[in-house]
C-alpha cells in the first residue's frame, strides 16, 4: 500500500500548502484595490487621514504579500515534486495558463510593489498612484489566470486526448469554460469580504484600544459598508455558482446537500452526520422540500443523490461526503453571520452616527470576525476541491494517476517541516497584526516597559 | 532558414534559451540578496538595517525570476520537470523553506515587536543560507547527472559551499555599490575573502564537468572547439584579476569604481553559465532527456512564446524603472 501512503501524504501536503497560501492572496487581491481607493480619496480631497489609512494598511499588505509570494513559489515546485502526472497529462493546457499568470501578473506586482511601499517620498504622486494601481491590476490578473485553470479542472473543455496527453483545440473554450465566470466572481467577492471584515475587525480592535483618530473612523466606515454591500451580492452569486455546479458536477452537489437518493421533494438538511458505510444520514434535521426549492426553484424538483454515483462493482465515484457536507455548512453559516453583523453595524452607524453609534458588544463581535473571511474562503475551497475527488481534472485525470513516485518517508518529513513553518508564520502573522494595531492605537505614547515609538507621524490625530 | 521551418526544432530551443536567461538573471539578482542575507552575522545591528534597505525594494522581483525559470521548465518541458524535481525532492523542500523564511523575515523583522527582532534576523540569515546551499547542492547533483551516489553527494556538498561563497561575494559587491562609510569598507573586506572561494568553485566545476561525461569531454577538448571556447576561461581569468585589483583599491575617496566589483562578478556568473549551457546542450536532464524529447506540444509552446516576447521587454522596462527610482546609495526604507 506504499502508493496509497504517498498519495494520501502528498494530498495532505498540497492541501496544507494551498490552504496556507490562499489566506494571503485572499487578502491582497482586494486590499490592493482598497489601498488604491484610499490613495484616490487622498488625491481628490487632500485629506491626509486617507494617507494615514494607506500607510497603516500598506504594512498589512506588504506582510500578506510576502507570505503569499513565498507560499506560492512552494506550490509551483510541488507540481513537479509531488504531482508530475499532472503536467505530463494536461501540461499543454495548464502550462500556458500558469505562464501567463507569471508574465502578466507576477512581475507587474513584484516590480511595482517596491515603488508602492517605499516610493511615496521618492516618486511623483501620480507615479505612486500608478504603482498602486499596477499592483492592484496585477493581483486581479493573477486571480483571473489561476481561477481559469482551476475552473478548467472542474469543467474541462476545448481539448482532445491523444496518447493520454491533452492537446488544445480551442483556447477560448478553455479560458471561458462553463464554471469560470461563477468561480471567479465568487472568489473575488470572497476576497472583498475577507478584506472588509479584516479592515472592520482591526479598526474595531483599535477603537477598543481607545484609538479615536479620524483615520480610524474612515477605515471602520469603509470596512462596514464594504461588507454590508458585498455580502448580499456574494449570497446571490453563491446560489448561481451552486446551480452551475449542479449542472456540471452533480455528485458534488449531492455531497454538499447530504442527499443519498435521487428524487423530488428533497429536504434541505441543516444538520446531520453523513455515514458513508451505512449510506445514510444520522441525527438529521431538515427543512422539507428545501433542497428542491433552492436547487430547482420548485418543491417537487428532482435533486441528484449520491447513490447514483456508485459503479456496479461497488466502486465509489462520488467525493467523500462528510467533509464536503460540513465545509459547505461552515461557509454558508459564516456568510450569514457576516450578513447579520455588517447590516446591524451599518444600521447603527446610519445618519452620521459613525463609530460612536456602535454598541460595545457589536464592536467586540467585529474582532473575531476579522478572520471570518479566511474561514469562509477555506471552507468554500474545501467544498469545491474535495467535491471534485476522486478526480484531479474532472473526468480526465484521477488524483491517484498524477501522484509522483517518491518514498512516503520523504513526503512525511517535508510535510512535518512545512507544517511547523506554517504554524510559526501564522502565529507570527496574527501576532504582528495585533502588534501593529496596538502600536497605531497608542501612537507615540510610551507603553509601560517599552521605549517610545520613534515615528512621530504615527501620532493619532485627536478626535474631532 | 531551415531552422525555422520546423517548429518542433526551434521552439524547444527558444524556450531552453529563455529558461537559461531566467536562471541567469535569477542567479545574479537573487544571488546578491541571498548573499547579503548570509553576510548578516558579520554586521552590527544598524548595518543590518542598511543592508536590508539595500535589497528591500528589489528582492521580491528578483525572486520572481526563479518562478519564471521553474515555470518555463514546468510549462515548456513538462516531462523533464517531474524527473528533475522528484530527483531533487529534499533539496527543493529545503530551498523552499529557506526562501519562505528569508522572504517573510524581511517583513517581520521591522513589524514584529522589537524584542523579537533578533529571532527574525536569525531566520533571515538561516533562510538565505538554506536556499543558497540547497541551490548549490542541486547544481552539483545536476552536473553529476542526478545519480545519488556517495561521490556525487560529496561533490554536491562542495558545490553547495562554493555557491554560498559565490552568493556572498555577489552580495558583498552589491553592498560596495549601494553603501558607503564603514559598511562599504567592511563589504570590501568580505568580498576579498569570497574571491578565493569563487575561483576554487569555478575551477572545481570546470574540472568535474568534462570528467563526468565523455560526451562533454569531446565537446570541450577537440579541435576546433577548444580554440573557440578558449575565450571563456581566459575572460574568466581577466575578470578575476579585475576583481582582485579593484578590491585592493576600493573604497576610493570619491567612490569611483564602486560599481566595478559587482559588474565583474556578474560577468563571471555569465561566463560560468555559458560554459555549463554549452556542456549540457541539448540535454535538459543530463545524458537522459533532450529538450526536444521533453518539450510540450508546439501549439502550446507557440502561444506562450507570443506572450513572453510581448511581455518580457515590458518587464525589463519596469524593472529598470524600479532600479532607477531606488538608485544611488541605500537609504532608510520608509512607507510614508
């Protein structure tokens, strides 16, 4: 069973790397545009508080960007070290898409990042704004190419197989594959929500640390409104994406719904422990006709069941049920928590009441919700990626066929090393976010037991 | 133009050339910032801030050349990509962890609470060392044909040491260019120390490569090749001499010629690279797989080539802009 061990370990290793990686692009994709917005507001109004907001958040951006870059490099190597069958089989398609990501996005971001971070005093204002815009466009293009490739792995088309190797027949069909527009917009909105709640959460934390600067009032408003506006769009988009998945990957939707038998009037399962041995749900709590209503928009709509995806010899051809079922529920649950919190906050801040209008429990609720975008994004990716199993490229290449011939001990030892590094970095990242927030909140006031902050321009502007 | 008549002939060659160019640019550019990282333990706290400032605006773009190089290997030679990277599984993992530590320490060392700074400085040094040593090991293993034997491992270990010294030399010459005062004087001393390691490394790789394979021996030591190739070792010798004499004179009073050691070192890297490329052509996996056997389908290569030819000049253009904006001696990095 050596092959299986390497397969499982390689999957865990890639899952660990890609999970760690996606945390940071999820922040940088939207944060770049938020920074551009700050810079644009400063250019228009001349209000230096917008630049203060920029300087604070650009630090978070720089840190997130660095973590995203280094963990992304890891993945580009792991295609070869752990999944050589992937490029050998579909390299003619994946290759150019990845190459276009590197040449159109990576270099644009990486080169202009220096000017964006350190160039405010060195270059004319328009060039600094341009550098910020270039980085924002770069992150967006990077997301575009990666989501094209990922969507193609879910809904492949525009190619033909010759001797086990995929050859391109139409680039338009590959790029504009059926799930790409849904997945791309779903992910971009997820990034926007992650940043909205991160900005609101850190701003709330600073407010609770008695920071009363005007810059903070601005960022809190931006975060709350961004969240309140994007979340309904995301719920609507998620529904469309689900319908698209139902059309192309019914087994995944059956696992998301925890539905075993194909039929009409399928209930919406709110809670259950799916049991793959017995092929049924335990402790099921469900709303009658719910799944039929959501997926077919009629109470007697027919919804596919998992038992349709078992071969005659008993081979399971659907994804593992419990992880897909649960990660989907986590994602949706976090989404509704975002809706509740951002709308409550937007209501409390209405009509110029501002941050003062927010009751303390609401401010406190924003602090843990700073990371809600991460949780929802990861849960969503687990739903869609585990939901594609046992395929790596749906219907074309199985995950098992792509794995490399490396001894399991080697995969295991590197896995442990990566996990240790990622754990330390994640702890350090969160620690530094809190540290930056505290430094900003306390400004030049010396903290007990620590030297005064030497940067005088970090002094918060007195409230009003 | 018979060469261009058959795209299965010239497309793999074009991509091999592009990949070679990316690796070369990577070695020079990331070479200087990994080298600066490895010189960290020899510097004082304020010198370290200055050293990081000299590479801060550039390191990210420098590393992107590695992504491009492995990306081109991945996309243009998918069959070789798996073979090479599975054979180098552990050193690749060590290099990646090194690059992770190095990259994030840039950010953490200035943003983390001050009492933690020493730990991120240590991670910055360790990451740079891990990445450089792993790359040297991989170079040695690659030259030896990716066969895991004790002799090859010893050679790879020596190659790792030489590459670390080589990167440190590039890093030191970069500091001569980008700093002044005490740190510049120190950098000159560091560079003087590195020059011997580099000469030894060049000699060892040059001696070993033809001995590994009769085919490479044939390519070097037959007439007229030996005369056509003679400029490589001769020019290398001249550049080493230039380096040696310039380091004895630097730093000059008006900072003239501060650019010379970095330029000479870059020249050495280019010559060494041409030598290696000549030895291994047409193989992408030494003695096992040629670039023509490993290449992706011509249609896929062609669509990438168009993108690369349009975009690479633009990349060079805005890289030049970044170097121009941050020209001159490195000053403190400020966000505001």
